[in-house]
C-alpha cells in the first residue's frame, strides 16, 4: 500500500476513533475522555491531509 493511501486510511481511523471517544466522554460526562477524543479526531484530520499532500506530490 502506498504511503499516501496508508496515511489517509489511518487518518480516517483516528477520526472515527476520536469521535467515538468524544461521544463516550459526553455520555459519561468524562471531560478528559471528551478532550482526548477531540484531539485524536483533529490529529486524524491532519494525517488524512498529509496523505492527500503526499498523493499530490506523487507519493
């Protein structure tokens, strides 16, 4: 698998995982879990964008 495709896939995975954590934090009123989920979701978005840039550059 190309590195760009791998980064996009991992980014989507982390976005999904972050969303689940964030929702779990909201349901349990666990602020730490909620923040952790937001951070992971944003990191996933960044990783997905990195994959798009790599693909555009031919990677």
